[in-house]
C-alpha cells in the first residue's frame, strides 16, 4: 500500500501579512520625510491611502514598465489613458471642493449678517413704537430702561472669527465689517434714547406749566393784552388782522416744521446687507436652475447609451454626481438666505429689495435733514420778530385768527411737541416785550418826578 504524506505550512515570519506591509510603508514614509526635512524641502509623503487620509481623490494606477516606455515614446497606453482620465476627474473634484468650501464660508457670512439684522431690526421696531407711547410716562420709562440694557449689551459685543478681515462698502469706501455694524447699532440705540428723553422732558415741562395756565393759551394772551392795551375795547381792523394772521401763521408753521425736523435724524447709515442678500438670492437661484437643467441633460444623455457603454455611462454619472454636489451646496446657501423653496426665490429677493429701498430712503431723509437745527432757530427768530411787530391792540385778534391757519401736517406727537414749543417761545417773547415796556414807562415816570 502506497503511503501518502500531508504537508503543513509553518510560518516563521509575518512578511506576507497586512500588518507588516502597513508598518513597512509607515517606516518608509517616515524615513523619506526625514530626508526631505533635512534638505529643507516642503514636500511630504504619506503612506496612507486617500480614503484613510479623508481625501476625496481617485488614486492613479501603476502604469508598468512597458506602458511607461510607450508613453515616453509618445504612444498612448491604456493605463496611461486611464490615469489621464483619473487626473482630469481629480481636477474636477478639487475644483468642486474649493467651490464647496467657498459656499460654506459664504453661508457663515450670511448667518452673521442675519444676526446683525436681528439687532438692527429690534431697534428699528422700538423706534417706531416710541411716538405711540409719547404721552405715557410709565411706558416711556420702561422703554428707556430696555434701551439702556440694549446699549450696555451692544458695547460688549466682540468681533467673531467670521468677521475677521471682512469689509463693507459704504459711500464708495471700504470699512471694517464689525466696526460698521457695532457703531451703527450703538448709534441707533443712542438716537432712540434721545427720542425717549425728549418725550419725557416734554411731559415734565407740561406738568410744570399746567398750574400756571389757568384757562390755557388764549387766557394767557388775554393777560398780555390787558397789560398792554387800555381798558376800553380796542377797535379791530379786520382786514389787517386777516392779513397778519396769514403771514404769522406761515412763519409759525415753518418754525414748527423745522423744529420737528431738528428732532429727527441728521445722519443715517443704511444697512447694506439687504441689497447684497437680494443679489445673492437672484444669483444663486439662477445657478441652481442652470445646474438642474445640466443634470437633466446629462441624465438624458446617459439613458440613451446602450448596455455595452459602461465606461461612457460611468463618466457621465461622475459629471452628474459633481453637479449634484454643487447644487446641494447652493441649495444650502439659499436656505441660509431664508429661501427653502426655489420657487419662492423671486419673492424673497423682492422683499430684500424693498428693505434695501427703505434703508436708502432713511439715509436720504437724514441727508435732507442736515442743518435742521440752525434752520429751526432762524425760523424761530423770524416768527418772534413778526409777532412783536403787531400792535398791542391788534395782537390778540391776530393770534386767535392765526390758529385757523395751522398747517395740520402729519407727524403726530412730534408736531404736537413742536407746537407747544412755538407757543412757549411766543408767550415768553411777548411777556418779555411787555415787561420791557412797563420798565420803560416806569423810567419815564421817574425822570418826570425828578424834573
């Protein structure tokens, strides 16, 4: 009987193991990098695969000796063609990665814009509510306390990493992004605080004057008339009263108008975020639409290929995947801009344009309002001089008739406040004029006794 033998392999080394190969590659990479460092060369090698490094890149294939020789002679080889296709695909992947990183950076910018917008819009809403609370001291004090807290918080805001190096264009010049928005926020809060203080001062002034009024403005005018005119009833020149009332009302209304303007903004920095976001929404929405059409065109081209066109199908599918990645990035950007549905992009852009236009209107109104304080003072002097020139026996009739020619301009509490100021300065001026006349009469009498 023939005897059979069984063989058993006994490993004395681990040279054929994956672990040994990994350690060898790692040791080789370490030695190469040491030599590169000694020679002060920037290049470095990594023994890990692209996948292990987290790099989304297709590795090229080993071309081989014979194929390499063909390539050197200018003859294309199959491996060489495949590697060229791989390099081309890697170039596209790299471009897409750069675009994706840029999109993520822009999304971070958008989120920071939205954060600043919330601050600016909060102050704008408070500013709109202040005139409505003008006659309510309790509400005004509450608003004042809230604005003080917002002011303290605004002063403590620090720049973020995202805002580093960012600039914003204002009136044709670039300014630091963070500095612009912080200064705008602090300035808007300060303006709102001044407005609240103005209304509180007006209420305090009304409380001080209330006990002295005793019948109101007309009654005080009657006192001035009695002090200046003889006791007998003066003869009223109706035509003169009508003419002078119209003239006095004209200069008075001018004073009221300029006084109202002097209480409003003379400087306003428009928020440029809205216009930029409108442009971004329109641009990104257009890009997404184009990318969608391109994807559909590639899909149609792929579906037309036969079952034996695997390589061509794979190439087209790679292009589709690349465009899909880009489209997803742009859709994320639209979501950050507040557009969750592509069909709503036009509506969202229009809304941003409206907000941008409102910002420009505020800036233009502020520019028109420059110098309102000095114009109000000039109008005040003209008003008082016109009133003083009216004879004492006709003044009461003129002042009463003047009230019929009030401008009745829109403005709510601001106009009311300005009208109170007009009455106060007029009363004060007429009272001062009367006192001067009485003082002059006393001096004349005194000289008569001396003579």
